[in-house]
């Protein structure tokens, strides 16, 4: 017995409550079946439906059965909404109001000729629809990315060491980059993170290398292969990963490689362009305490010594300031002077002129506060975004010498196979022998 739509078939001999086969939901207006679990798209002309995963079959059906050709389908951001829109419009006006007519076999007898209809973005309405669908898709993706960036409920396991991570997704990606040399780019550039990780994990579970995509006989062989061949990365040529990177949604239908190549092409279009009339704007370094500007940092240091009695180079040398400590000190002084506050006694003034006058009279300009006051993370950030003085700071010669000495220290490979041999050849044994002999 066939079941009517919306009616379940009861168990034989039972009370009729038991369902032996799925029910059919009522159809919504326009013949669109309201089943969201399996997304599908309708034919623009008839009641045929195809899963979105079989989009090519639907296009083939419309060409063969209805003579309709849709141009540049890959540039349509939301194919389902696109065909639903035109399904509705074709019921309101004749197809020839929207499509170009292409006649085939034009020299053959009339009965052998065929008319095909081309729907493309030459039509302003079609172009506007494509642009709106693209903007909507990009907006949805950006909203999804924003939610993921600030999601504190993220929970996942490292694919390489089974360590579990909770909180922000960046913790996991940074761990895999730092501890396992597996780098997929900046976490903020990734969207649909959980699905991305699931795809990668499925490949590893199938014993497949993420880069060359070869399959291996067991997990240890796969791990050795990825480590020795430096294949701890994804294959950028695999289009399967495109949907997980935000750059691929900026211009729909264009991959990250095409977008990047267009950017590069802008610089290569005019390789012989004449730059002889280029005039570089002079760089001005501004004093820490007044409005004086000079064209070199050497002149700036000399000005601050002579005009204000402040010797930054001497402070750096005597205090042994490293590069980032110099950065924090300069930003600290800039901020205090901007707020018209003496950094030595913390007295605040009505103007910068009054402040500098006070600091010079009391010699407070040379009395820096305790290092703990200014050696703080907040002073990594520049007070002025165009502070040329920050660009001219450098490490001391002593630090550079120390760095050179560090480079000469031998490093023992982590892959050494014999721990006993390592102990016997260790330099510590030599030092102990010398110590005992003394």
C-alpha cells in the first residue's frame, strides 16, 4: 500500500503509532521541499531537484532538456539562491527578455535548428544579482570568522601529540607551529576552523601525508616521512583547502594565487617606467623634549646633549640597555612629555614649555625613574606612529659580540641515537676531569 504524503504507515497488527518508513513533509509554495538536511537546488524550468553536490548534473539537465546555458557558473557565490531567483523571474516574463538567443545549425533545415538561451552577467539584472550574492557570502564568512576569532569555548586536540587545548583556537595553531613545525598561516586568516581541523585529522587517520598526499602503511612510517621530507604543511595547490582561508572569498571565483598574482602584476606591468624624477621626502627626527627637528639621528643626539643635557647614547651604554629596552624608554619619555608630566618627580604642568623649564632647572631631565617604571610591556607601542628615532635605535656592540659568541656554541642533534656515546663525548666530562685535577 502506498502512503499518502504526510501520512506514516503503521505497523501491521499494531496500534498504528509505529512508523516503518519516513514521512513526507508538505511542500512549500513554489514546489520547494523544506528539507534542510540535504541542500538541493531546483531546475529553473521544471520540478527536478539535484543535490548541491551534483551541481554539474543540474547544469547538464538544463542544457539538454531546456536549452539553457548559464555563463561563468563558478563566479556565482550562492548557486541555490541564484537558480531560485531566476526560477521566479522566468515565471513572470518570457525567457527572451533576459537571455541571448544562440541558434545552432543555422544553415540546416529549420526542423534541425536549435535555439539555446544564454544567461550571463551582460544582463544588468544578472550582474547585480551576482554582486549581491557575493557581498552576502563575504559578509556571512566575515561574521563567521569574527565569531571564531573571539570564541573562548574552542576545544580540540593536537593532531601530532594528542595534547588537548581549550580557549582560543590560536593556542592550538601556535602550539603546532612551535612544537611540530606545522604551519598553516595566521589563525586569523582561517575560517570554519573546526571543519578545517576535521579534514586534516581525517587525512592523517587515513595515513595520508598532508603535503604530497601519498598514503603509507602505518602511522609511524607516515610520521617519519613527514618529518624527514619536511612535509608538515598542507598542499597549497589542493583546492579543497581554499574554503578555509578568508582570502579566497574576497573575489569569488578567484583563488588566493590569482589574487596574489594580480597584485604582483601591478608592479610588473611597467618594468621600464622611468623613476629618475623620484624625490624622496627627507626624514625628520624630532627631539624628545622640544619641537626641534633634524635630518639625522646623529644631529638629534647632539642637539639633546647641548640643548637639554640629555645623553641617550650614554644612558644606553652605562645601563646596558638592549634594543627593546631602548624602545620602551623612548616611548615612556615621549608619553610623559606629551602629558606634561615630569618623569622624575611626577609633577604635572599646564604646558610643555613649563615642564621642560622645570626639568632643566632641577636637572630632573637626567634623573630617570627606576627601570621597573618604564620597562613595561605597554611601552612597546610607540607614542607617535612616525617616530623616526625608534627606527635608528640599535643594539650595543657588546650585545652583538655576545650574539657572535653564542653562534659558536655547538648544538647536539636531537636525533642522536646513542645516549651512552653522548655521555662519553660530553664536554662536561672534560670540565669535571679538569676540576678534579685541580
